[in-house]
C-alpha cells in the first residue's frame, strides 16, 4: 500500500459517498487509475464496505452498554457457540474476544434499561457456558467512528 492508496482510504473514510471523479481529484489521480486502485483495495479486503454513520439517540437507541462475558471452559466449541449466540442479539454493535479478566467484550445499543434487561435475560444469560456477566453503561460518548490511520 503506497501513499496514494492511503490518501484514497483517508478520503473515503471522511466521505464514503465521494464520486470517483471527486476522489481522483482529491488524491491527485485521473479517474481511471483512481477507480482501479479503489477496486484493488476492495478486492484485497482493505475496503470492506461502505456505510452511513447513524446517531444512536436520534435512531431510538440512546443507551450504549459494554458487556464483559466470562466463560466456564475455554474451548473452540465454546467460543464458536458464544460467538454465534452473540451475533444473533438485536442491538449488537461490536463483539470482541479479548484477553484479561473477561473473555468477550460486547457493545450493545439499546432503547433503554428495560430493553437491556430483556436482552440480558432472554439472550446473554441463556448462553450455557457463560459464567459471569458484567455490564458497563456509557454515560457519554466521546468518539465512536474515527477514521483509521496507519501506524
């Protein structure tokens, strides 16, 4: 990945709706080579898709909950089972297998505390190998969708 590719990625992270002509102009290429580079970045899996950033509160999901899950036995089967069950939870924003005290860190966006209680009892607590659940509620969002920059 060269500096032009990085400029393309930075521009698309700022505005994924840029036309190819505007993108090419911004990164200093003509449209055809710019389009080829974008297609190459998509084929390589660097660009995985395009989406809109949504205001959670305006969309009716003002409460963000970070849930730490600990499992009883560590195995590939348990990890796969937990991942499958978590992926089916409505309001799931992100899910990570992590190191440390917890085994999974889940981010949920929900309408309120009662909705989270329902998700907890109907989904999370029904996952057999989950032994501990710890919930952390976001008081205020500082930053959510920041562009990625290479290290």
